C-alpha cells in the first residue's frame, strides 16, 4: 500500500496520514484498476503506465471514487481505449459519476466506452460475452 504525506500547512506540519493509493490493481477473472481521487495531470503518468502494461483481454476501470477528470484525464481514457481496441481487447468503465460522464460527453468520447453501474455488472456482461 502506498502512503502519501500531507503537505505542510500554514500552521505547521501535518502528521503522515495513510491514504488509499490513487490507483490499485485488483486481480480476479478480469483485470481491474480502481482509481481513487481525480484523474488529472499529477497522476496521469502512473495511470497511463498501468494501462499500457496491462495485457488482459478485458480491463475494467473502476471510477466510482473519481469525483472529476480534467482534459488530460479525458485524453488518458481515450488513449486507454485506443490502446486496447487496436489489439482487439476490451475496456469497460464502472461507477462513472455524473461529473465524469459530463466531461466524457463534452469531449464526445463517451461513445467509445461500455459503462456499467457496478463491477459485478461489468463482470457479468464479460462472463456472458456481452462485450
């Protein structure tokens, strides 16, 4: 588990506080990446690295703990789609919040993704060959 330190505040230093990693790998029948926090330029490179190194037939991105994305986050999701589709692999998004979905719609990339309300729904669709 990764641990991040809070930055120094005006009053003094904050103690080290454990936070969930911004991205965690969950292994099961399918490959799942669960993201925590916004998908923005400061964590973009870690996200891209994990997506590019993933070779599973189906990658599920769990965005249920992602409150928003910026333009680099939208671009990274589009890149993840391209990376997987060129090798005839599948990509699904789970738990997309309204704010994230709005960002995907504004950039008109929402049509590229299979969206599911839950991880269980995505895995059920994959098991029944619903991709």
